[in-house]
C-alpha cells in the first residue's frame, strides 16, 4: 500500500537557524498537505500542494512539491521558538481520497 | 470559528470492554474521518465516511471497529472489545468539498488508555 516517509525524525536547532523536513511517497500523489502538531495538540493544516513543481510560501515557511509528485519539502527560515512542534506531511495517492501521514519531524528550537 | 469537538477527552477502560468515542464534525462538512496516534508516533488513518457509509478503511480498522453517524451531527467510533494495543489518541476529522482535496479539520482528540 501507499507509504509516506519523512526525514529527519528529530531536528534540534538554535533560534535563528533554518530547518528543513523532507517527505517521500512510494506512489505518485494527487496532492500533498502539511500539518503542524504542537506538543499535546492536534494536527493543524498548514498548506496543500497540487501541481507538479509547485512552490508556496507562508511568511518564513516555504513548501515545495516535486516534479514527479512523489516528494515534498518544508523549509523554515530563521526559526523561532513558536515554530516548535511536529511537522507532518500527508499525501493522497491517485487511487483514493484517504490522507496518509508521514512519521513527522519533531522540531525543537533552543532560544 | 467552527471546530470539531470530541468527547471524552480521556477514557480509561479495562481490556475487553467496549468503548465509544464521540465526535461532532463541523456542521457543513461532508467527509468524516477517524485517525489514531500512538504516543510519539505518526497519525494513522483508520476510516473515512461519506454519505452515511464507509468510503475507505485501513488494515487497522478490523471487525472490532465500527463507525456510525446516528443523527445529523454526531459521528462515533466504537471499539467492541478493547486490546492493550488500542491505547492511543484518537482524532476525528472532517472536511467539506470533494473527496480528493481540501484540508482536514481535526478535533482535540480522545485519549484512550486500555489497562
């Protein structure tokens, strides 16, 4: 079945450093979404990417969808302590509507 | 702002007991989901529900699990005979629009502890 892999599992950065998490799918995706989960919280939607090669920005966050629609990345510039949490990618393949989550990357930011 | 609400926030039960987790999705949403998250692990898809029937389910969602939308507002997940490995946070989610796109709105979750 469809698998979504995400690396790294953990990332510890100093405040002000950049952060990137990478997501790879075993199948071609129809779209990919990114969610953020704060410690003790629930996943909160960040963005959806649909088109091959798409790049979207939200302030310090940059999201990319690969040309083959099998991989994606989230890059945070100049991290802040408010960025702390686990970032999940979640992909839908072309076969169905269910959203499959990656393992998540837990980001900690040292002030 | 409309939100998905879940009850209870925490349930402790004995192995073999039945558990019902309740969710009230956002009112104009059409698609409903249950996901679970074992502590510190990823969010795992259990089941999706549309037009009063299951549209997709995962291997985790075996005969011990069932979902129901008994009225126009509630969406429930029942576990018939809980096992220790069912201990997890269970998230309900909903969305509007078409099946293959659009963000999921998650509830705060129901933590299930099976002793």
